[in-house]
C-alpha cells in the first residue's frame, strides 16, 4: 500500500511534466478528485501555466449555477438546542456565550464582507449548522475569506509608493 501511494505521488508530477507543463497544486488536487481550498482569485499560478497572464485567476462559475445574488442574511442556527445537548452545565453556558460572541462579530463584519466571502463562509460552515460551533466556524471562515479577498484585490491593484 505504501509503495502504491509513493508511486502515485511520484507519478502525478512526472505525468504533468511529460505533458509539457509544470505540476501545480491544482493538478494534484484535480487528479485526486478534490479541489483546492484556495479561492480561485487568490490561487497562485505556475509560471509555466499557459493561462498565466500575471493576473489573479478569475473564479469559474459552472453553467448550472445561477447568477450571483447578494447574500443579505446570516443563516440561523438553533444555538440553544445544540448547546443544550452538552452534558455539563458549565459547558452549556460557555457554548452559548461563545456562539453569541461569534454571532455578534459576524453581524459587525457582514456588511463589509464580499458576497464571495459570505457565500463561501456559509458553504464551509454548513456541516456545523446544527452543531455546537456553527457561528464559531462561520466567524473563522468569514475572517479567512475576507483576508483572501483583500489579498486578491491588492494583487490585482498593487499599491504604488508615493513620495
């Protein structure tokens, strides 16, 4: 099994090189059936990639996906119910306090977040929707995607030094 895994890890970059292009994380992710966790706009591009124009990659939208819409609302979650299932009283109290702090922070950031950051935060936090850390997860994802969007904007329009 280890030998087969080692061969696979060596064969992927060799196969990409044999096709006349450099191997990238996207090549490996796609070959393994996954997708990169980087948002497309912030994803680094290989210098050998023929599509590399020096600009950040434009996010691709599948034809089946409807046109982007503005996300106005923070999704709801049954925090009291999720935290109420914890065994210890102190855990239940801290769970509600933590989720409340995260929810308040999300409310303050929501109006400044891009639709991309909102949509991806909701998507990545969805598995926790009925769990005890839904808003904690969403807060972390929202901060991360807002930083990624800011980085992509700075790469697309780098600041100029002024004297």
